[in-house]
């Protein structure tokens, strides 16, 4: 006759012995059957009770310092361990768990449960009963417990799967008397905690030999809550923002204001011309925001090498360390990952993928309530909720500091006399405070006197190039940076840009229309002010100065100053 759980009479008999903590060999001896037969009964029982595969909640215990106790008081430890095993077995059975004898190593105990609530209740009872127990003289046992949920298979009396490895590593982080819970178990447990208990968030922790960190919680008995020392885990930085090899100069007021904006706005776009320092400002801001209201990390997605708008989600997913998932788009993977997380994501260099970045930003803002975005671009994304921060050139004072800092990096023995400071100031003024231009010019200091650098800059910008072998190709020379910007313009915008080269200084919209009327039409300026590139051009347009004679009017970039008045 079968039991209420579909177990046969013999299986019920075996199940009672398993619940009492007997091993397969002991069950075989008690029932006068072969050990292999006992193993078969146990495996069928687990199949019928839902323990054979899929999600299993594991409870793993460990005694700390037991080796010393065994060496010092072996007789007392035998008595203590019998009491220890009885307490754990009783608590596991009381909450309908199953002790896994094959998962036991030394003084540890592994138990499996059908739900996280039962495992948590068992863990709380174990700690209470262990603390209340009377131990042999000279011995006091204290155990630590970890609870984790994951997919596992049960074969031949053993559980198999990565979940067991992770559970053991989580256990290794905690202290005697403590109960720790993995993120997977917490998600199953959060809405149905045992009465009188709570979960405390202990943050993310690196685990030995495991690539993925674990979000760990402490299961707390509110009647006897204890604050333990920090978990004994590996360091884990919740960010992939590149470590900078050079100092950050200036813009401290910008950083202070951007911190406030980032907290208030879902999307902050740092907008400005090429070379003005958008990326570096975003990286510095991100570094200062790690562990600041973003418990799930600060993540940096460099879109510079991405040439196809369709690959933007894949690049962002890779930056978030998300693997590709069969049957799902990159965007779906990102949204599902970010939906319940509180993180900051930086999308760097959006201008050549502006439409794709705008779509991605809008989807994330609408689907992920606790996600914040920072974008760097030469034009705004123009999506609802965006706050635009214009990245202006450095002040003369900060530009001078930047030039001197980078010059000393290129020539550590440089001893600059005070009389040369006006020359440095003039170089910085000539370069209009553009950080990239200053760094490129400072790289020439080891091979060229300051006065010669200034004189060459007065003749053009060809001097500015080759400062870094590892920089993006568009940032290795100032001309390349401007060519990149020019290439992003639409055909009509490029025509307009070339026509403006005739003006040696500022100009009005009326004057602009007069030089463009035959090519672009009378109202060209008014029509093109609605273009997304024009607002950026308005603050970042570069003046062309003809080189050489009228016969060879190849235009050359001369300066990055604003030349338009409205």
C-alpha cells in the first residue's frame, strides 16, 4: 500500500531511517538488505518527493575550530558531535528537509529542502538549539550555516551541480553563529520569511575560484540579532571603469554639480566638441560614484569601436559582463538584468551611433526604475528625461596646470623657469583650453622649446599629433578629431560648414544665409537650426584659416573658439 506521498511501505520505512540520519550502509544493516538496494530506495524516494533535479534549496553547516577540539579533547568531542548531529537531524526533519549523507565532509552537514522558507526555519532552529545545548566540559560548539538555491541532479546518493560549489564558497565567508543566504535563495525567501526573522543585505562579495561574485544576505533572528565582523571574502569592485594613469585636473565644480544632477536625473548627457574631455570627465565622475547609491555597480560601455548601430546592445551587454542568451535579443538581456538593479551605466562616445543609443537609453529609462545613465556625445540624445550638461573648455588656470602636469610626465626632469610661464599661458590660450590639444602639445616638450611650440601653433595645428600610441585613432591628432566630427555631419551640414570658412571672425544668421543662398537656399540657416548637430556646432564650431596662396586654398583648422553670434 502506498503512502500519502506515493511511497511504498518499504520506501516509507527507508524514509524514516533517512530522516533519523542513518547512512545507506546503516539502513541496509537495519533492514537486512544490500547497500545498493538501500541506495536505490533512497534515490526513488527523492524522485517522488521532488528532490531528483531542477531547483533545490541547500543548507550547509560547518564547525569552525573542530580540528583543534578533536586533538585536545577527543572523548568530549565524540559526545559533543553526537549531540550536534542529533540537533541538526531533528531540525531538518522538523522542517521536512532531507539530510544528504553523501554530501557530508568532516564535521559539515548538507541538507536539501523543497523550499527556501523551510530551509531558513531549519537554520534558525539549528542555531537556537546549538546555543541552548549543554556541552561536555571544555567543549562549546558553534556552527556557521549557508543557504543557497540552484539546479542540481541527484544520482547514486550524491547531488551534482555548480550550486553545491557556490554554497560551499558562500559558507566559507561567514562566521560561527552566523547564517548567510545567497541572492538566489533570498529571492525565494524574501516574501515569506520565518516569523521573527529578517534579512540584512551584506553586499556583493568575490568568492574563491568563482568568476561571478555573490550578493550575500544575513538571516537574522530578531530575538537575538548579532552584528558579525565583515565577511571573509575576496575583494570585489562593482565597476569596470578603467583605472586612469594620469591625474585629473580641474573641473571640480563640474564634478560637484554633476553628482547632484546624476542623483536627480535618469539620464545626464555630457555634450561637447571632440577633445574637450567628455570621456575623462565621465570616468572621473563614475569613479567617485562607485559605492554611492549604486549597490549593483557602476559600468562603463565604450562605444568607440562599434561601427554598426545594430551592435550597440551587444557591446553594452558585454560591458555589463552579460553572456549572450539564445533566443533573446541583446536589448532584452540588458533590460532584464537592469530592471531590478540599482546601477549606473555610462554610454561613452555615442555620436556616431546616436539613434541606436537614443533608443537604448529610452528603453532602459522606461523599463528600469532604479537605473541611471550617463552618456557622452557631441550632440544630445534627445530622449524624454535627458539632462544636457555642456562640457566647456578648461579655464586658463586649469589649462596651464594640465599642460604642466603632462609636460612633466613627458619630461620628468623638466625645470621650467618662472619666466617661461607666460609662454605656457599663451599656448593654453592659443589652444582655447581644449584638453586633448594641451596634452598633444605637452608631448612635444621633451624635443622642442616652449617658444618654438608656441610659434608653430601660431602657424597651424599640424604639430599636435602622436602623443599616445594607445589612444583611439581619432584622438591621436587634433586634425583627426576634427575630421571625425566633420564626418558625422549630414551632407548639407558639411556644405554649410565649408561656406562658413569665409568668415574670419563672428557672423550673424543673415550673413550665413547670404553665403549659402545659392547652394542651400535662402532660409538654410533657419531650416538647419533644427538639426541635432547644429546646437553642438554652435558651441564647438572650428574656424578655418587658408594656408598658403590663393592658388592653393586648402583649408586648415586654426582654432576651436566659438565664432557665431545669434
